[in-house]
C-alpha cells in the first residue's frame, strides 16, 4: 500500500507583494467615483445624451465601475476572513468585465484581474476626464507650488497629482513633519517645503485650548447638555 504525504509545495512564509502598492486613498477614490458617476448620469438626466461623444460617456461609466470595485476590494482586504466582502468585490469586478464584454471570472481570478485593471488606469496617459474640475485637462497632473519663502511667497512649482478640484486633506497637529501646517521648514535654505506625508506622532498629547474668560460657555462642565430638557 502506497501512502502519499500531502506536504505543501510552496513556502507560505515567503514575503508576498501587497495587492496595491501604494495603497490607494479611499477618500480620494470616493471623490473620483462621485465625479465619474456624475458625468455618467448628467447627460441622461438632461435628456441630450446624443450630444456627448459615445467614447466619453463609456469611459466615464467604466471608470466609475472600476473605482467602485477597487473600494470594495480594499474593504475586503481589511478583513480577509469576511467572505461576504470578498464576494461583493468579485461581483463588482465582474460587473466591470461585463461592461468590457468579457465573461465573468471566479472570485479570486476576478479580484486579481481587477487589480491589474486599476494599475493600468493609474498608468493611463489621460486618467482624468478632459473636463476635469482640477484643470489638468485629463493628464492627471497640475503645477502647484511646493517651496515658499518665509513670507509665504511661492518660489518653486512642480507637477503634482491632480485632486480633481478638491483641497488636499490637511495634516493634524500630531504630524511629525509639519505639526498641522502642511509645510516643513528647511533650515538649510531658510524656506518652507510641502509636507507630502502625514506621519502621526504616537507620543503626541493634545493640549486643550484654554477658554476665554469672557466666554459664558467656558465654565460649563463637559456633560452640561445632558441636563437639557428634550425639545
């Protein structure tokens, strides 16, 4: 009688590449998704969809489906044990495949295909619509100041990722680079440079701002509203 030893053929301890590198910002994905959905539905609601180029409308619809699936995939990656989120991601990925006139794939293969499609989207020469609210005209990049003098005068600009007309997310006071100003001081050149990465200090302790003596609310306890009668 022959016995077969079922030993793993792959080294599961080996390092694996992350699904997304770098990990996309979910708030930014939501901003893009809302805008793509708006342009997708705008012409239909106005009743003059024939005035829009078919390729433009199709691109907006496809990008919205892509971003929706990526957001679902990031939620599933945050909790790998939740099969429900994984199934939702696969369904969203296959919805994108149907838009591309392709056959649906099993869950694992659909998610792998989705990540490849998102990488291609990032590498696209025109990732944004030509009428992008950020003013990039589809290129995905806009020139913005990154170096300022002490008086705040910008002295150097570089092409940065277009945020589609949205303000950049501010850094909190616990940021080790800028302490909430979004600018870092360069002592060597006597200039301020953009703080590109929010790096929270785990040892930071928030100091409450003392209330002004003339403020009538400053003497109330924190739970004062609990004694208020219902309206």
